């Protein structure tokens, strides 16, 4: 496991916490940010890319949708 994969797991954990906090406080934007963080973390873990690259891929995918 390389450092980007480990950072990806950490990013997923942060995203899950942010998502739960958003649900608890009825803050939909925080909940959405948590989902995006979890997705970026999953990309980091799965493909071993840096956080910036994972976030770029998410933005690119969102723009195409």
C-alpha cells in the first residue's frame, strides 16, 4: 500500500464523518462535501493517485454529466 492509498483511506474516513455531521445538523452542503471527500478518497485508494488528481477527475466527471 503506497502513501496515496493510505491517504485515500483517511480521506474516506474524513468524508464519512463530514457526511454524518451534515446529516446530524441538517446541513446539506456539508453532507455533499462529505460524499465528495469519500469519493476522492476511494479514487485515491483504488488507483493510488494524489488527492489533487482524484479531485480533478471528479470535477471532470461532473462537468461531463
